[in-house]
């Protein structure tokens, strides 16, 4: 039983963790983009063609945010036409592993 003194009085997400998650997932496409890269779809043009409703502008914003947080790294190739691919950083691989664990929990909840 919770007493009034032990009740959580915070009305915002916990510090750094909450801020990171909110910043990354403010874009509704973040999980989709991470899933595409997990499934070896690494080029922005291919991502836009694969997902109906995903615009180039929104994708670029989402990719930029994930690069900023160190989840993805951008690899540019000196070719004509230019080619860009996105890959998970070591930190990004750990981050996605956590997301996959959350997905497993959600799948288990649905089966209950």
C-alpha cells in the first residue's frame, strides 16, 4: 500500500532516459525506420519506396535525429549518382536489442 509520502509526485518522464526516448520517438516513423535497417534496407530511397506514406522530408528528419543520438551512422559513397546508407552504431545495436525485447513483451501480453 502506498502512503502519501511514498507516492511518485513527478509529472514528467524520468530525466535522461525519458528525454532520449521522447526525442527519438517523437517521430512516429522512428520504429519503422529502425526496423527497415534491421531488415537490411539501408538506403533512404529504398526506405521511402518500401513504406507507404513515408515522405523523404520526414525520413530525413528521422534519420538525422537517430544519427544525432548515436543510434545510426551515415555512410556516404563517392559515386555518381551519390549513394548514402545508414547503419547501426554499436550503441544503436544495443538500443535496438532493447526495443526488440519490448516487442517480445508486447507479443506476450497480446497472447494472454
